């Protein structure tokens, strides 16, 4: 075991021992029944490197593989915008994993920050639910937090497909003062205290059941490349790039040519792992014969008198991403590119569309689970044909 890993585990154990008296005071929705420690033996992943898998045992986040006090609680998955007027966002530097996906085919994106180890004091701005995010949040056993919904998501949420907190219909979520270029819809946010209160009110289960992602040790500093640049050509102003930082073994994120920072603390967003998943997206249109595709017709979820408005003159107001949901998707796997330790790895992704809570798995070219390095994961879902350019370091 490396010195870094020993220190990480030691800090986690000390934090739990010393902080146990405060654990239930500050996190009343954390269960006193410890979840069984995850132990992932995954074998060798990438044939050229053959890294040794870590045993994620004890008090570590099942998502990041990092020791933390609240390792066995359910995460919260919060819908957040990509709009320029809502930047910088609050909370992303604390997220265990962030999902960034298109919410209009070939156009704007939206994000879902998933917080487990560290739920920050403030998360925002917030946005409405889209049905594509529900199975992903469900796969992580997360409590889904949103401000409103699309009509398709509204009907599914009314069927209680996932535990959720809707800020539109509760008093738990305040608004910031509207300043600068912020729009009114950018002022909504949620606090950690409000999340606690809502979970207690709705009596949601608090112990997490997510099985976890496997991890490997960080590559030693002397073996890491110098530099590396990744560009993801989402349409402007949603385009994203990452610059590999050798010292921290992380990727400095840039959003539309501006450094991406956290509104809470000014920290640069710098995930340790990036997963770029390729998935088809299309607008939901009345003219599409979904039954002929062998899937549920999404328009069955919408009252007849509201369908024309959501059809948007044949364009479709909302999109559907083939990410393995059990309702409208015809595909549940695709190509993927993974970035960690300063290198690019090709692979695939898979989420069984037969099950709402099936695990979203990240796979290498041999079909084994990717071994992430301990730390934040950033998942960018891109459409076929959108540009992905990796310039490796030396």
C-alpha cells in the first residue's frame, strides 16, 4: 500500500472515530446501521497497463473510493443548469460524480451533481427534472432533487419511480438575490439543512445500497505525463475542455473558454476521472411511431390537450437520450472514452434498459469494469458525430 493510500485511510478512520459524537447531530438522516463495506475485486482492466485493483473496503465512498465520514449514506442527485447566466455553479467541487448531458438534441446541456461524501452548504442554481436523469440517479440509489420537471418526468415522478424532492412544490428551497447576468430562474438553490429537513419529512431511507465503482492507485508522479488537453465540442457556449495537471493528477475544467469554478469557494473544478459516453439523442415528436420501435409511447404520459404544445410545431420541446431507460430507449450501450492518470483509454458503457435501477457500468475494451483512480468522476454524454479531441502530453 502506498503512503498516500495509508494516509487517506488513516484520515478517514480518525475522522470517523473523533467525529462520531457529531455525526448524527449534523447528519440526522444518516443511518446508524452501517452498510456492509464494499469489496470490489475486478481483475486486470487494461491489457497494456494491467493495474492492480484496490480493495474498496471500510469507510470509503463507493463512487470516488476516497475515505469519508458519511460513506454509507444515500447520495443526493441535484439537477443543475449549464446556462451562461447561471455560472459559476455552486457545489460541483464537492460532488462525487457529475453527469453532463444534452437536454435539446444538438444544443444545450444540463448537469446532475451527485453528492455523497460532502453535501455542501449550498447547491445551485437548480433546474427542472428530465426523465433521462431518473434512471441514472436510481442506479446510484440517490435521492433526486429538482426544481420542477418536464411533462414526461412529471408523470414518471408521480408514479414514485424514485425518491425525490421537488423544490417547485415545497418551501425547502430559497432564492438568491438576482445579480449581474442572472435570470430569475437562476436564483433557485437548496441548502444542506433543507435537504436534511426534506429527507426527514418524507421519511426516506438514508442508508445507501449502491454497490460501487472499482478503483486503482494513482500513477506515481514520476510516471505521469506532462500535459494533456481534451476538448469536447458541445455547441457553444456549452463547449468544454480539460487540461491535465500532472501535480494533482486531475483535469482542470474550462467552460466556453473560461475556467470553471465553484461559486461556494472559488475552487477550480478539477475531476480526477473523465468518462465520455456516446449516446444517441432525438427530440420527442408526435410524428414518431414509438410503438413500432418496441418501446412505450412517451405521449401516453401527456394529456391529449397538452400534446400539441409539447410537440413544438413538430420540433419537439424535450429530447430523449438512449442511456438505457426502461421506457423509451431502444439502446442501452455505446462507445466510450476514459481519461485518468493523464491518458486516454477506449471502451464502452452499458446500462441494462430492462431494469430502472440497473448499474451504469463503465467498461474497458476487454469488457471489464474501468478502474478509476480515487476522486471525482465527471461524465460527459455526447451525441454521435460531436467532436472529441485528445492531445496527449509527453
